[in-house]
């Protein structure tokens, strides 16, 4: 396929959604500046708890929180690894990701890298 995706799911307190948006915009600019193809962040609009599992259950969602779902697209896993190394060294990220400034509970965030199987 020739594409690789990092995906993220995180619980965001409803009162911090705007702060999360600003942080994501800042971080997305860094990823794009470093070569990512796409950087997308979404807030749950129609996400309900399931019987066995769901987005809310996956992050132990609290009543005052909303699920954020995000992904970053790269040309390849190799490109992703190079870009993420550049991002880790970028001073703009350390400002945005400082623990005191995080607008969500990072302990309940999960993420992973994915090979694209179908891209229509």
C-alpha cells in the first residue's frame, strides 16, 4: 500500500476540549513540518458504551469526559520512524507535551502504529 498510520485514543475532560484542540493544532504543525502526510484529531459525537468493549470503555471514560480519536499518516513505517525522531527533538513538542500543560489524562491514552490494509 505504501502508507503507515499512527492512531491514538484519549479521554479529554469536556472543559479541556478547547485546550486539547490548541495543543493538537500545535503538535500537528510540527508533525506536518517534519513530513507527515496528514494529521487528524476528532472528538466523539456518536460513541456509546458497548456491552463488551467500546471507545468509552477503552479509556475508562468518566461522565465529564469525551473521547478523542486521532491519526497521523506517513508514506511508510520507515518515514514514520524518522519523522517521530525529528518530532521528539523539536522544542515545540516539549512545550506542548509538558505534563503540567496536558489537557487530558495520558495514563488512559492508547496508541499504536498500523500498516494500511485498504485505502480506497
